[in-house]
């Protein structure tokens, strides 16, 4: 090949690069791929990548292939802000994620200012959708709904004295505040305080809790700390019942606590994957198992998948990646979309419409059993 031919070929390849890139629709995924919540992030990634592959096998979105751009936020607000900034430079049409309200909050303004749709999957703090950020939505419910179910569950248990333990994060403190307000005048709250996340010894806080004499303890934090609390509570011989919020819904809870310590523990959650009963959900769970060799253990990975699916639906319906058009369709045009986690519609704040929370109890085998 002579010099002129080589130059012509090089120029042709350079010209083809941008055109090829323009033929893809990039969807960002921000998730805790590493860190304390890595099991959640890994499932989020598996769900979104599998759904993107299935979408591409069907011809993509409006004839364009989907490209998933993954950024690891490490479950940390500071890392999340950097991950969000990186995503703003990569031409993504939307961002799915993330898990953890404080982590999501660190990314909200960055993505909104960059005019990028964000659909969170595991961030339930009320204030996230009270800021008026028009490009933020979420497939998970809010803490005020969870608070109502939590307060009702404590009353149903017959508890007269309740301890509320949180971890000072946006999600955990917010949920504790919601439950505390709802219990006033009905149940005596004898303890309201925080632990420090990521510690290995919670004997001091457990001793303080026991001294307060509660009939039940509601821990509003995350599954790594919940597992250690249950394990160490059993070691000290304290048999008071513990209940938790939806951030405790993860199979790793049983691995951390041990089956004996976790038996009888109750938590609130949208239905876990094994309890999803629509034909579409069951077919997808089978597809997931075929691809990854196991069924999904976390509902938050599926909520990320549903976030991806509604974005795809909106882009297909509007034939556009314009964020305002996509947002308008999601809040005004999308009604009772058949999500894996149930029917999906969004209100004008970007919140998912409808009640999702259920009560689960852990049995002797370490399985999460839906309560009637």
C-alpha cells in the first residue's frame, strides 16, 4: 500500500469514528461496584448489562445499539460526585443509580446541571425529590411511605417501648425521624441515637440499647452493620426483637450475622426477587440465572433494571434523547409500565406512584419469608 493510499485509509477511519459513536445510545450506570455495598453494585451492573444486551439483540433503541458506561461510586458521596462528573463528559443520555441516599445526593446537582436524566434505584430519602430537580426520578419508594409501614409494624408487634437506632446518613436518619414522628403519642421512644458505620465492635451501643429497656429495636441503617448488630446481640445473650428498614434487604445479612443470630429478624422491603410473580418478571429471572448462573438476590438490582427499562421506553416513545422530552414522557406519558418490580408510574416530583413495602421475616434456614 503506497503512502497516499495509507493516508486515505487513515482519514476514512477517522471519519468513521464519530459516525460510529453517533450510532450508539449511551446509558450511564453509577453503582457501588466496590466498597461496603459492593454486592448491591455488582447486581445493579449485571442487571443493566444483561438488559442492554437483550435490547441490542432486538435491534437496540430506534435502530441504535445501547452502550452501558459504568462508573464506580464506591458507596461514598465524595467518590460519587467524581463519578457523576466523569459521566457528564461521556455523552450519556441518562444515568441509572445509585444506591444510598447520601451517595445519590452527591451526584444529583451535577447531573441536573449537565442536563442528564438520573433514575435512582435505592435512594429513598424524602428530600431527594423535594428539591425541584426536574431531571431526577427514582424507581424505589420514599422513606415517608416506609416510615408509615415501619410504625404500623412496631405497633402490630405490641411494642410499648421502642428504640430507634440509625447511622446518621441521609437515608437512615431520615427514616428514623419519620418513624419517631409517627410513634409520638402512641408508643414510647426510649432511645434515639446513632452508631458509627463500618466499625467491627458494636458492644458499647448494644449495651446502651439494652439499658434503655425497649420491647423492640428498629435499626434504620444498612445490612453490613445490621449483620454485626444481630451477631453481637446474640453473643451477649440479649433476646429483644430487632426490625430493620429496606437497606437491610440483602442476602449478605445472613452471611455476616449467621443463621442463628438472624432467625426471627424482620425488615421492610419491596418484594424480594423470588416473590415477583408476573410472567414478565419470572421470564427475566430465568434469563438472569441462565446468564449469570444464579438468581438475583437483591431487589435493588432489579429496581436498577426497571430504571433502565423505563428510560429505554421513553427514548423509544419520544424518538429522542432530549432530557426534557424523556422526563415529560416519564411523568406524563408512562402509565402502569409493567416493571419487574410491579407497575411503574411517576408523579411530577419524579417519585414512583403506589405502595411497595412489605414485611419480611428471616426463618431458621436464613431465607427471607414474606409475611401476610
